């Protein structure tokens, strides 16, 4: 959209006004025109005329006459006419401009419109003239004057959309209809009282046949005309209802039916929805429309603070105030019953009434309870008047003037009733704090059953407003929880919130129209919900809404008009005029920047080889809600798929090399998307080394070199193969001889180790001693390499009624570990027989000393760091008193079925020589049936399982917890199976020893 202004030409893309190009001449633009070929023409105050063909601006006339171009038009043969103020009429044809002013020297020219190929109407400062013109050479002659328009100036002439007649705007003489019949002309004045003595500026006819009249000082008028050119309705848009200015120059409807209004002092205004109109001045204090009511389009009632306004089309508001009996209080609810009586609810003063055609309000009901006088909504049913108050529902019978109050004492969920609504079935519903909306008909008629519509939520909801759609479904608005739809036919509930497109989850008012929409009032806007599709359209500040909808201040009248009371006036929305057709956005490439240079988006480009930084700027023109348009783009030749949808209007490619590129963009609004649209294509040429001739030359050279290399390589390969075959035969014989020797040695070593295993097992005690002196026991013993570094030892001492059990893990495994186990077994047998050894701690301390002495670990010379982790457990077989001392090994005890893990001392037997090693003595008083498990680190450190990880202590504890109640043989079997399953195909990493004893 390129608006013409007093500061020159600028372009509007829905977000900002910018100058489209530096090549446009500067100056004040006084006229603009779009010809039948789509070219734009602009006339300047100094006489210059500029043409824009969609890509380039060219000066069609260089302003030699130094006078304002007031209008540009096109003749039937395609020539362009330019009306200058006092230098005649110019004709632009085939690139030449000819001006004709003979006979027009004393006239000010303002407007022109062609009648046919030889005649035109010329609007001058002293009236309307009929002229004859010729195209080649251009000439013009006044042949008659239209006397009916008088000597008023003629600023605008338009041909009716579907006929050969014309509409004429005069400076101060009103609006005229000009009938053309052959060579005859008859003009009559169009009777528009609102345009009496108003200075007209221009006229425009829209697709519906409405006339839009721009005025100087009275704003913009829309005239709805009958077929006989009689005015049926007049709408005035001015500074009091949102237009922003009363001084209008011109209007224009774009191809998406948005109305653009050019003003004298406030720039350009855009009306994207003609159904909306505002009344900011309704005769109320602060224009705060607290409540509204309308039965049909002929009459609107608006309640404010201490006053009520009656608005009738074409007349000033009629104000009812204290002189008419209106209390000095806010009028919070208005309702007209079937008898035509107007009921007015107040914030503190109870209920008032006004008889049909009456002039004075009289008080009807007031309660001693002030909360019952706080009225929030009013409905009627037959002879009953019901209103919602802060103290429940008040029911008034107009026949006997009786009253009844229903509140929490009667079973209502809350006393603060925010809305009361009567549906098409005669059901009366209330909105209050609850998890449902409730019908109160059974309180009116005891034969009626109670009905509730449940939300399905456990928590209480703060309902604020109610309505019923055309399908009989009940809608409920809330404070903070959005809107609930109660589908009574399907017995289901549907919820709409801001996440589904609702403008806000806080709803103040609600109404349903007959077009299948539910309207919801919020702060600073409205939401329109499509009943069938459940889609939402919002109206906010972009539509000129600057106030908040007042509670329950919303009504749909019989003419399907929505009237909504705002804190700063009244909004009317005529759903019959709703032209909210969602057009697909019009795509435009607004800029192509390569490196630091801008290029014309309309011209393909070929660039020399280099690496380029390329930026594309684009926009999808959608003036109704430009920020709601989303885009996808793809650079063919670089991107493999479309980008993710976003509302960004620019994309940067930081590094493009040689290739052919096509930049595509598509845009979408809420309903439509553009097809794949090619906006720009360009190429970056190849470097010479990527050209076909260079690649062919290099291919031939490489092919010859490769062929020569292959021949030479095959010859060398044959010689090498013969040599390798000879060497392979010799080496194979040598390897076979060595293999036989190694196998013989391995058999000898294996036989020796197997014999060592028999020796080691002969040294280990038999399990009979263990089983004879405890309830039950098992030993799970598995060496890694035939012989083991893990060993066990136990013996029974009758003098102490005690059995001593040792579970040990020596350094290493295999033969080295077996040596250590033999040393440990020998030393332990010797230690326990000494009289000074009293406790397991004594055993560990003496064993540590002997290991260090035996392996010379207490000397400063080179020494072995071998040692062992040992558990020594002494069990009194009569008292079940247990003494345990452990070096680096934990053990598990089950006492009364409860598992407990003891970690033992953090020092090992032998190893690095240390002074003052201390071993902890753990004494436990157990009971028969309790269990003790001692084990080395081979079991918990084994790798395996699905992830190849260690078994770990916590998993072993879990296994023991599962099996400790079973007999010991079964435990031994389960532990063995768990170990095998966990290990799977993984090699055993260490010797495994586990001893389980049941007391």
C-alpha cells in the first residue's frame, strides 16, 4: 500500500511506513491513480507526474507548468489525463505529455471523469462542465454546463459501479446524482441531512454499492442507498468513535476490502472490519457504558453512573438522569420485558422501572439487606422478574408485588450471583462460584427437577457470565479459567482458554448471535468463538478498542447486532456486515542484500564466483492482522526442505558458493496459505576449475596417469607376490614347529596347576565341621584360574563352645594367589592355637605381623606388597554371641529377618608396611535362625548384565534379601545361578568365595 502524503510517497507493509526507493522525486504528492494495466500514477503539487510499473519509477512529466496536479484519470483508449489546478488538462500517451488549456484559463480545475470516448465531465471551481475531447492531437472543448450543481466547486466525480451515471460531490452544495441519457443530462440532489452545509472532499463507491463521502470537519460518512438512490441509512465515522480525525481527504478499498482513510492531520487510518463502529460520546459521565440493552437496531439503551442514555438512529442521545427518577448510582443491569417495561438494576439502590414510552423511572424493589440491592443481571419470565445480586437470586412477582430470595440457605452454591440467564427452553441458569452451573427452575416451580451442568473439575470455578448458542448449548465464562461449552445433546463439556486462541481467560460478558458465534468480553478486547469449528477470532487495540468490557454489558438484538458496553463507550458490531473473509497474504520480496549491496528484487542476477553473504527480506501483506502471518522459506540449491514456520520476515545465508539458486517463500494466516511462490532466482558462476572444458582436460590427464600407474603397479605386484609366497611357506613351517612346542609346554603347565589344585583343596577344611556346629551353611567357591587366591578356614573349639570361620581374599589369583592362600592357611592354623590369642582382632593383628615378616614387608629393602582381605568370625554355638573382625571386607547379618551390612576395618593384612594398624571388633548378640554372609570381592565386582556393568554390593544385598528365608542349599543354588546369568559370556575377572551360615 503506497500512500501519497504531503512529505512525498511512502510504502506501508502492515508494520511500518518506508520510502520505497531513492529514485522517487521528493515533493508534495497531490493525486494518485491506478490504471487498468496496474500501473500507479502520482501527481505532485509542482506539476510533476511519476509512473510506477511495479519495478521502477519513471518521470512521465517533468513539471514544466509548476501547478498542482489535482486528479489523474484514464480515457477509454488508455490515455492518461492529468487535471492541473490552473494550467489545464494534460494527456499522457505513448510516452508523450500534451497539455491543453484553451478556454480554461480562468478556471480552477479539480476533478475529471470520462463519459465515453469523446466526452468527459470536468469539475471546476465554479461548477460542473461537460467537455468534448480528442486524443490525437489532444484537444478539449467545453460544450455545456450542469446547472443543477450550481457554482459550487466540484472536488470529486465518480461513475457508478454498475451503470453509466455519475455521482458528484460539491464543495458545500451537497451530493448529486447525474443521469446521462444520450446527449441529455439531468442532475438531482441526494437528500442527506447530515451533509447539509458540509464541505465535501471526495466520494467513493464500494462493492456493496455504499457511498463513502469524505468531508472537511465532519469525518467520513457511509451512505446506504436504495435502488432509486434514496438514503436508507447513514453511518458517520469521526474522532468521537475511533477514526481519530474529522478532516478526511480521501478513502480507498484495497483488494482485500480493507478501508484506507487519508486524513489532513493524522495520517492514514485503516478500517479492516466495517461491521465495527464505536460511540465514544453517549452522554454519560466518563462515557462508561456500565450496562446495555437493545431489542432491535432502532433503539439502544446504555446505563452509566447516575444516568441512562436512549440512542435512536440519526438522533442525539436522550438522557435520563435524576430529573427523570434515575438514582445517583451505577446502572449495572438493563432489561426490557415482553410488555415493553424497562427494568434498571443498580449497584446499591435496588430495582427501578420505566414504563413503555415513559419519561420517569420509579423505584420498584429495595431490600433491607444491602447485598440484595447490588444487582448484577436481570431477566424476566412471564410475570416474574428475576435478578442476580450479591445475596443470591431475587424473584419478584409483578402481579402481587411479592418477593422471594434464593441463596445459600436454600441450597445455592454461593450468594454472589454474577449472572442470570434464561435459555430458549425457559430454563433459568445462574453463574456463581461452583464446579457447575445450576438451573433454579425447581425453586420457582417445585414440580421442576434440579439440573446442573458439571465442569468435571474437582476445584471450584468462578463463573461470571452465561449464554446459549443457536444449537441450544450453554456457554459459561469464568474469571481465570476461560470458557466452558456444555453440549447438552451429547452430554459433554469442552473448554476453551487462551491456549486455544481466546484473548483472555478472564471473561466479563457473553452473548451468542444467530450466525453461529459466541462473543466474549474481556479487558481491552473481544473474542468471537465459532460454535461449530471451535476456532477463535480476537478483537483488540488493532481494531480501535481501548477500554474494557463491563460485566454483563453485552447484548445481541433481533437484527443480529452486538452492542457491548466498554469503560470508554459503546461498541456496535453488525454481524450482517461481517466481511471477515480471510484472504491469503500477498507475498512481496522487499529486499535482496548480497554482501553490503542491495539489488532489485524484481530482476534475476548472475554473480561472479565468490563466497557471498545473502539476505532476503519478505512480507506477506495482510493488513487485518499482519503480526499473525507466519512464513516458510526454502532456498533451492541450498536447503533440502522447507524451514519451520515462524513469523520472521528475513533470512540470512552467511556463505553461498557457486550454483543456481531459487528462493521460495510461502505465507499463511489463520485460514489460508499461499502456494509455493518463486520470489527470486540468481546464480553464482563457477570458477574456471569447475568449468566443463577444464574438468574434461583434467579427466583425460588423470585417466592417462592412472592407467600408467596401474600397469606399473601390476608388474611390481606380481614380483612381490612371488616373493611373499616363498617367504610364507618358510614361515608357515617355522610357526607349526613352534606351535607344537608351545602346546607341549602348556600341557605340562596345566597338569602342574591341576595337581596344585588338588593340593590346595586338601589344605582347605571340609564343610562337615561347619555343618556339625551350626544349623545350616553353604560355601560358594569358584577359582578363576584352577587354583585360587581366595580361601576359607574354620575350626571348632570345644573349650569355648565356639566355631571360628575365616573368609580371605589374597592378592592375585591363579598360582600367585594360591601361594598366598597356602601361606595364609598355614599362618592362621598356627596363630589360633596360641594361648595368648583371645579374639578375632588378635588373630588379624598376629596374621598381619606374620605376613609382613614372612614376605619381608617390614624391611627397607625391595619388598613385596602382597597381602589379603580377611574376615574372622567367632560364633558361640550355645549363646549365639558373635565376634567379628574384618580387614577391608564387608559382611551381611540377618537378625530377626532384618538385613544389616557391616563394613569392617579399612586396613588390609600385609601389603604396605604401616605402624599402628587397628582392627575393629564387632560383637553381635544373635538368635537361632539368624544368618551371617561373608564373601570376597569376586562376586560383587563381576562384570555382566545387559549393560556390561559390575554386579555391585547393592544388587547382592537385594538378592540376599530375596533368598534369606530359604534353606541354605537353595540359597547356594540361587546365588550360583545369579552369578552365571549375570556373567553370561563375560570372562570371570576374579576368584569368587561366599560363605553363608545359619545359627
